[in-house]
C-alpha cells in the first residue's frame, strides 16, 4: 500500500557503470537462447535528497578502463568500462565525498566496483548479504572481496528487511533475496515522474522477469521467484516503473548523466 503523503527525492541521475559481455545468455535463462551472446547494460544511480546524496550500486571498477577489451570477472562475464564513474561525477559537478548514503542491490563485482570512492557514506546492507560478503563462501557466491573490503570501515546500518532511508517514504529499500542471500531492491519517489523500482538483479532482463526465469548461478531459486513476484506486486501497488539494471534495451531508452529526472 502506498505510504500516505510520501515525499519525493530531488533528482535521480543514472550513471554508465560499464557493460557486461556474455557469450551464452542461457546462463541467465536456462534452456532458452542457448549459445547466444548478449551485452548487458550496467548502471549506477545517484539520488539527490536535500543536502544528501545516495548512491545505489557503483558499477564496474573504474581501473578497468585501462584494460583494452575488458576483463572476464566471474560467471564468464566480460566487463568493459568506457567511461569512468569518477569522470561522470566530475561532469555533474559532484564529488564522491558528497555521497552520504550508499547501498548496493547485492555484492557482485558489477555493482560494487568503485565502492572504495565512498568511505564516508553510511552503508545500508542486509545482514544476510553482509555475512555472505565477509563469510567463507565468497567465491561460490561469485563475490570478489577485494572490490569491497574497504566497506567494512564505512558507517553502516545492517538491515533485516524493508527500510525507509530518509524516514519520509521517498526512498525505501525492499529485501528481495534469492539471487544472492541478501539481495535488495529500491523504491524511489519523484515529484514529476512515476515512482521507480530499481530491481537490481532480481531479473537480468524483462523477459526473465515476465517468465520468472532464474539464472543457473543463483543462491536460492524459490526465493528468487518469490522476489520477482514481490517486485511485480510492488510495481503494481505503487504504479511504479520497473527499471531492470542489466536490460540493455530498456537502459538505452533512459536519460543518463549529465541528464537526470525529478
Ligand atoms: Zn549484475
């Protein structure tokens, strides 16, 4: 149900967080499109709220811009960076130091690559994800701790489910576990635009969302399907737009930095 008289954020800016090139998309849609290659978009999102800035996901590691042709990181995914996150912050005249809140949909390399830029930001993380990030099974989960080790020193809020970040209903974290142990999604309310649900990797592209397809590498399949259902209901209840981070076709239709929506 919609929060009564919920506030809205000032701006939502989308950054280009690199691309992921995959040789066999059926890893994400078992049995479908076997052997077909694909390119995934990979975005980071900056939310302006009064004097605060909140970053949701932070793309592939900027240092990959120096690697011609990119690099295979995990799950046979080749990450390619053509524009650094730092340069995009510069372009809109905001310093990473101004980011006061940070949050990741989950801890895979394409979502946490530049986390080291934001040591002052308060980090909102599901306890289940935190425990997995610093637990014994990181490689099984496809996590690369060297990309996020500095986050241990950030101010931190451990979550066990839903959380209203600014206390005014404008930005609400929703637990959507399954793909990883503590995966989460974000509802953002805007003044002049439908609310937006940033669903992280609940699904990697629209067809998978609609067909309830779950990737081969996945922490908990039933929970993943439950989370797709949860996000579907959230989108309907809030009359929101669903933004799927890795859906290249959708991403190409959205205004990226230096533009924004409000
Ligand atoms: Zn991803």
